[in-house]
C-alpha cells in the first residue's frame, strides 16, 4: 500500500460541482481520492487538519517562461517548480523562448523527459516558427506527437500575417490552438512604456494602444477566415476587450488571458522608474484597467496568467531604458487577484480562470473533486492576511515589485501525481 493522506476540514471550491461550498474530509491513497465526506478508516494515513481552508482542482499557468535550456542562470526547471508550488500551480504550459528554442520534437522531449513525474506537470508549448523568428514554419505535427499542447512564438509576437494564417491552418486538423501575444512592432517602433501623459513626463518613447489593437483585430480576422482556434495572450487595452467581446458574440473560436500586473498597476506608477514595473504588455491607464476587470467579470477574458518572466539582477538592476521586460508572477498571482478583486470575483470564478479554463483552452483533461478521481489539488485560505517577503520568493530570480506588499489570500499546499505538500 502506498502513502495515505487524510485531509480534514476543507471547503470545496469547484465550479459546477455539487460539492462546491461544502466542508469535507478527504482520504487520498496512491494519488487517488478514495473517500470524500466524513472520512472513516483513516488508519495509517498521514493526517492534516486544515481548519476550514479551501480546496480546488490544481491550477495551471499558461505561458510560464522557464530558463532551461540555455538560461538556467535566470531560472531552472527545479526553481520554477518551487515557485509554481508556492503559488498553487500544479501544471505549467511553458513558452518555447529558451536556447535552443522549443521548435522541434527533440526540445519538446527534452522538457518532458527532464521533468518526468513531478508534483508540477510540465506541458511544453512548441514554437510556430523556427527560432521564433517568424520566417520558417515548424513541424507542429511532430511536436504535438511528442507532447506539445499548443503552439506560439511566446514572448515574440508573430508579425507576419501569412505566417500566422499558415499556423492557424496547420493546427486546425487536430483542433490545436495558436497562442499569440498581440504586439505590432512596426506600430510600437521601439516604444518603451505606454504612450500617454506619463511617457511624455518621463521622456520615454511610448507604445500606443494601436500596437495591440491592430494585432488583435488581425488575428481575429485570421481566426475567422481559417475557422481555427486562437488564444490572445495577456491583453492590456480596453479596445481589445471590446473586439474580443464582439468576436465571441459572433462565435469566433477565440480565448484570451490577462495578467495581474495589468490589472492592478497603471502607467502612472512608473514615475519612480522602478524597473520591476517594466513589463510587456506595458502598464496602461485606469480606463484600460477597468475594462480588463469588467472583461474578467463578464467572462470575455477566460484566463488569468502569471506572465512569469524571471530575470537575474544584471538584467533588471539597470537604468530603466536598458532593463529587460518582465517580472515574476507564479508565487503572487492568486494573492494579487484575491486581494484586489476578491469582492468582485467569487472564489469559483477565480478558480475557473486559474484551473478550469486554462485546461479547456489547451485541450487537457480537467481534474475533478470526486471519489476515485486523481488527486490534483490546491489548498488555500482566501481570508488569510500576510506580507510577501523575499523569503517567499522561490524562483532563482528576484524581479518582483511585491516585496513588502500585504496580501489577503494565501496558498497553503498542493497535491498531484501522488505527492502532497502542505506548507503551514
């Protein structure tokens, strides 16, 4: 007999489940939920009384940037796993922007073989173009057969419309999905921050909303033309929300995501030149932030992604103009969302956007909280108040603006693949 765990006094948060809102005990044996209810027969089980904490299916992050292979000094597969667990994620769909790029079956197999059976599942996203350069299309069939769950050039937006169209057509026969970060480089023209009053005050070249909006419109047209599945990653503009809302109403096969930075910060926060706020998409204005939150409420925006981009100090502790884009996100995503929007979004809605919709978009099976199901779980306390410190950073990098921030809502444990970790 394998390891048995008895988890007592947890409240189920599970959209569309009859158990949602109920307080239960769970008996987990060999990674399977053997009993849910008032558990009896917990002999020889390791017991944890979680005193009313919540439990949901394990969360999955779409678009995590890992450093292995090639950038292990920023993040390796072990440290990104530690960051994921701390943030409540039991699965990561990792972008292909490594060195070498994940653009053939050998790189996909490298990631899968190196991660193996872990508490955190890794789902590689294969590149659409060789080296993510937007010139030559990859062998996506081969990568899919090797285990790639989606296709994207990751942090590099697909600029060429023909390449984007061919990618959408390529994945259509197997109902695959192309993920694109909407960013028109020709319109952005080397901009650094959002184009507006703040960029003028700072003396920095601006990135107009149009750089995103044009790409969103283009990709939506191409998705309609090809009748293929599209995911627009990390939108930041009010008009983008409108365009996607209209497309969904017309039945387009489109989903979209947003990340916490664009939900809680505005470009005015850049006045102190904090390089941890130098991100893509850039921080926009209050009207954009409000539209994004409204899109989350309505369900126009399907997924909350961490947009986890680790950088070493040599890449961030520079003059603002020269610092790299990106911040850590895995450890803080739930806490940021729950702290700022816990009165607007129900816990069921948050879990839908962290755990259910990411898997739907990727075509992965969705875990369930029912007897005889595999135990893929996240444990968390929505009302727990705490302060985020450097000790709470599990990534190899340290680029986050949230050190010293007081949060409401904390992850306290994860379970997956027969492995269980409770942090408190």
